[in-house]
């Protein structure tokens, strides 16, 4: 009986070792699942944060594009106004030039004073 007792004792030890091994294995599996879940959560959080940053950058780019479009429109409007003002100045300059050229001799004589009249008459005699 001694062998049988020893075999039963060894069998019990082996069963206990197997149970311990199974418990340890289950603990490792649970720990691995926990670690995997934590890593998955971290990756999901990083992905969500990255997507949020991408949205913010896209929104800023869109705002900048709208601003550029508005500035381009304002530039076109100001360019047109500048052309209009330039045309008005050109027209005014032409009118002033015409007025200066079209002053008649008779008009000038109408503004002569007595002294200027004498000078003019003397100058005309010399010719």
C-alpha cells in the first residue's frame, strides 16, 4: 500500500499543481485582457483626440479661406472704386485744361485795368 499511497499523494500533488497552473494561467489571461483593454482605450482616446484636432485644423483652414475670399472681393471693389476715382480725376483735369486753354483774348481784355490797358496799347504800337 505504500506505493498506492505514494501514487495517490503524487496524483494529488499533480492535481494541485494543475489547479495552481490553471489559476495562474487564468490570472495571466485576465491580466492580459485588462492590459489589452487599457491599451485599446488609450488608442481610442488618442484617435478621438487626433480626429478632433483634424476637425479644428480644417475649420481654421475653412475660416482662413472665407477670409481670403472676402478680402479678394473687397480688393476687387476697391480696385473698381480706384478706377472710378482715377477716371473722375482725369475728366476733371481735362475740364480744367480746356478751361485754361479756352480763355479768350476778349475775356482777358475785360479784366484789364487802366494801367494794363496803357501797357498793352504801347506794346501793340511797337509791333
